[in-house]
C-alpha cells in the first residue's frame, strides 16, 4: 500500500506543477475558466486522483488528504491571481484603445434656435423686470367674470363686441387677453404692485397676413398711491426706447372699458406711424372689484401683441410665418 500512497502524492505534486504552468501561460479568462474546471471541477483531475484514496491504508489517508488540500489551495490561489491579472490587463487595454484627447475640438451638435416669438417675449420681459415688474401667469381657460366682468365689462357692455370670444360649456371661455391675470394677481396681493403678464390669447378672427385667432399678449399693471397718467407715459417711453431705440412716440386718445382715460401708442418707424400698444389709467371700478380702495390707490395698465413686435423687429411680412414651423425661415434667428 505504501507504493500506492507514494503514487498518489507524486501525481498530486506533478499535477500542481503542470497546472501552475498552464495557469501562468493562460492568455484569456475563458481559457482560465476551462483550466479551473479541468483541474478543480467535480470531474476534474484532482478529483480523479483522489478517487484512489479508497485503496489506501487508513493511516495514509490523512497525509494524502492534507497534500490534496494544499494542492487545491495553491491552484485556487494561482487561478485567482491570474484572473485578477487578466482583468486588469483587459481594463488597461480598453483604456488605451478608448483614450480621448480632451484637447481636441469638440464635435458641435446643433441645439436648435430660439423661436422669434420666444426671443421677443424674453426681450420684453427683461425690460420690464429691469423696471421692477414681477412676471405673472394665469389659466388660458377662464371664466366670464375674470375675462370681462371684473374688468368693468358686464354682459350687456358693447365693448364685448370688440373681442369675438370662443365660449366653452359651463361659463368658460378661452381668454381674449391676459388682463384676467392682473385681476387674479390683485386678488392675492396688496398694493403697491408692479406686474407683467405674458401669455397666449384667443379671439375669433379671420387668419391673414396680419391677423391670427391665436396670438400672444403681454400686459403690464402698476397700482400704488399717487400714480398718474404721467407715470404711465414715462414707463411707456422708456420701454419703447429700449425696444425700438430713440424713435418719435405719440399718444392718441382711445377707449378701453377697464381704463379711463385710455390711449393708443404709436411710434415713428421707418417714416410711418405704427400703432404698437394700448394703455390707460385703471378704471376705479376695476380696483373696487378686487377690494382696493379707489380713493387711496390709482394705477395704470398697458397691453400689446407680441407678434406685432416680432414682425416689426425682424421685418416680417406675414404673421403666419411665425406658426408654420418652416425651418428654412426659423433658422435665420438666434
């Protein structure tokens, strides 16, 4: 039996030497896994050698078993170290192949351009924010109260004929101006206030080169003690100066149900007078509707269409160009 014991020990020693050499020479993780299964798997070579332990004397088995465990441990250690080495080598090779030269110019991906309507709105809001105004928004689907009644325009008022309205079920309508935002804002705030309200509005209108049923408005409102029409004129003059430059300006008497007195504002543009906005001193009835003391507070308001400003500033000949999404046209703008 001594010969058999020595034979198993010799086989284990030789297997360790051969396996270690093959593990060291392995050049890939798949090959390394194949070696692990071939030597240490359930049907591997170590298991086959240990299959002969049943023929040993009981006194020799511990010695051979100890050696077998040492061989297994040595092979497992060699496999783990080699696996880590191969993984690190693979990472290093990948890093080398995917290295980026951060000093090279970046590939520019076009991000699109701002729509002329958006850029015009942003430009106008920047001016009024610089003058101390707060930007406010409100719902596009409104009630008759906020769109008309609170603005001194009751149901039988002839001024309603000036705005052909889209009515919806349940005393709802598509707002015809952003003045409704001013009412909602005053209900929640106490004077003094300075607010500018941009947004989309709707009126039944025949679409042509200068008209659209859906367009954008910006309206401003100031309420405080002692505000007069002179304050309104100063604000409008400064706004016109910043948007159009040093142009001639005039105020013409007009009518709006929510302001009294009211005026239209014209600017001298390329030799002709161009109407750009409407304005006026807030009617006391509007202030009373939101709970303000009209004996103590006064205010002024103004409103205009964004599309008209965009068309003038960018020399457009047709309002429909702003809505057609024609990239050949829109790519002109920043």
